[in-house]
């Protein structure tokens, strides 16, 4: 991996005084981005439904479907 120096080059940057300062009214040079900045690896957990609530919802759906099936069978007899 190559290292990129984030500091501006004084001899190629306009608006800098010989000591490296910026004269009044002049906009200082922008900082460059550093591709090596930040953590190398980040932990990104998956997002979505947890197992517990999903099991409860599916269980309730099965119970409601079983109730209506039993109700339909009682009415048919």
C-alpha cells in the first residue's frame, strides 16, 4: 500500500506566503482525503428481524389459520 502525503506542496500551492501562512482574505488550501484513514475492518452486523419476534409472529399466524380451519370444519358438519 502506498502512502499519500495529505499536506499540500508549498511550492505548487497558490496563496501561501513564504513561511507557509495564508495572507488575510485568502482562502487556505483544502485538505486532501486520505484513503488510509479510518479503521481497516469494520463490524457490520446484518440488519433485519430477530429470530424471537419472527417465531412469535409465525406462531400466531399458524394459530389463527388453525382456528379458522377448525371453525370452517365445525360449520360444514
